[in-house]
C-alpha cells in the first residue's frame, strides 16, 4: 500500500505551520507598541532639548508669554476670611523654537496639533502663579482638564480649567453699599522681566454671561493692567498681569431685611406719644419692646460681616434707630416726672388758696391785666422750670402735655432728617469711591 503522505508534503505542511506562527507573532507585536507617547515625544522634542531651560529668543530678549482667562463661576465670597472661589479657563501661549513637528502629524488643512496633557510635562513651562491665591488646582473628573496645542510656527498653547481661592482685602466703610475691588495678579516666580514678559492676549479676561451672584454684581468692563513690579522677596523686577474684579453689593436684600423693618420699629415707637400717661405698662412695654427688637435685629446682622475696628455705614443706621427709640423712652420718663411734680404743685396750690386773702387775689388780677403780648398767669415754677402757664388767650398750658404734643412732630421730623442725610451721604460717598477707582 502507498503511504498517505509523502515526505515532501510533510515538509511543506511544517513550513506553512511555522510561517503562520511567525506572521501572527509579528502582527501581535505591531498592535502593541511599547510606550507610544515616548515615540511621540522623540519625534517632536529633539535629544538635546532641556526642559529646565527657557526657550531661546532673538537678541537675548525676554520671552513673551501671552495669557488670557475666562471666568466661569465665582462663588463662596467669604467676608470673614476675605476671599472668594473662582473657576476659570486659563490659556498660556509662547514660542519655543527648539521643538520640531513632522509635517505628517498635521491633518489636512490644519495648522495646529492638539496633544494630551501628559505631553506638557516634557516641555518647558512658564512658572506662573497667582500672587494672592490661597489654593490653586486643576479641575479633574476622570482626568485633568488640560491640553497642549502645537502650531506650525512652533507656538505652544497650554489650556486648563482651574479652581482657585483668591484672597481679597475687603473694606466695609460703606457696608451695605460697599464695592469690593479685588485685584487678581499673575506673575512669574523665577524669571524676571529681563527673561520673561507677560502680555494679555485678546480678549484678556472675560466673564461668562451665565455667571450670576447672589449678593453682588460684577462691574463691567474689567480693568486690565500690565505692570512691572519690584519684589523684595525675589530681589528683582517682575512682569505682572493684573485684573481688577469689582463686586458691587446688591442693596435690595438689606432694604427688605434691615432698613425697612428697623424703620417700622422706630415709627411704632412714636405711637407712645398718643398714649395717656396713666397707661404706664402699655407705654413702657411698647418702647422697651421696640428697643429690644432693634438690639436683636442688629446683633443678628453683625454675624454677616467680620468684627472690624472701624465704624461702618450700617452701624450709623443702627445707632440712629436705637437713639430715636431710646429718646422716646427718655421722653416718657421726663414727662412722667413732670406730671408727678405738676400734681404735687396743684395740691399745694389748693391748700394755699384756703388761706389766701382777698388782697393777694386782687394783686394777681392787676398783674394779669399788665401783661405783654403773651400774658402769663402767675408762673408756677419748680426751680427754673415752669410747670404750667397761660397764653395770651387765657388758656392754661401744662408742660408735660406740651412736651408730648411737640414730640409727635419733632421726633418724626428729626428721624426723617437723619434718614435723608444718611442716604445722601452714603450715595454721594459711594459715587465718589467708584469714580476714584475708575481714575486709578
């Protein structure tokens, strides 16, 4: 019988088998290259590239770094710690002539190439920082929100979304109509202005139109500055970018929660002038309740702002309201004392009239006829104060009743005058401070 397979056929089968193994093995190696990012870095960054050294410039001039910022959100404006939290998109752009980008990396009609953020670690990067920041971090979810874009002209643009807690030296002289001016400054930590110059790239700093604050308005347009400042800690002049964020407090909240209730309490205290002095519990209870209400109200308001050493505009309003109510309480005490003395005087006069002779009565009638424009009866004085008298019409005027009657007009007039002066000075002072900030 013949063999099922010849020797030549067996050799061919073995060769085909080894060929398949070799082919699939090579294909597997091609699908799984080792460290593809390293290959990308080697194709863009030359071997003699030193990431710790600043990119060279023409004529050894300073490297120009363009900087822009878009503010997405501002929240947690903390007046006690004097800071606020800011979410923003940052863009830094500079030119590095040392990199090389192969033409085949650009897609058709593209002038830029976007790479992942890991590639940024292999490049030189400007060491910019916020001067007044407490915390700065790149936003992350599953990865860091940052990217690097390379252009054909060897320009590098780094973009990132960041969170920052920025300190702001706030002043509360005009509180609650204050405007807080918070400078946000960006500066290089190591490179002086001879090595690096910072520029605002158009449009500089923008505010997201969706941004809404609860108690503040952000004044527009924003003021941008490019300055050179001497820093003693680093012993040199450094290029600095400054944007002034101006937060104008909305007065509507305090009009509803502070000024309107306190005004109503003061008006309520004037009702005591129409109560009879015999209703001592009602009158005292009304005035004391109004005073305690103001104290409680203003004590709660002091927790919203730090305990500063100077007098605020709200403190003056508190003092004016409390003085008005306290004066009403003092007026009641004075009137009550005069009423008691008037009652004692009338009692003594009644006792004296029993032993008064006709001669003294005749003398009093003669004196009454010789009066001037305002003819008094016989002044009944307690010390230097007249407790009652008669006018030119012969009508008896009692001191404590007259004080109550005049208080019904004087107290509201004085409080309305205080209110008009208070708001006039506050509004004029606010406008002057705003104009001064604009001139700066």
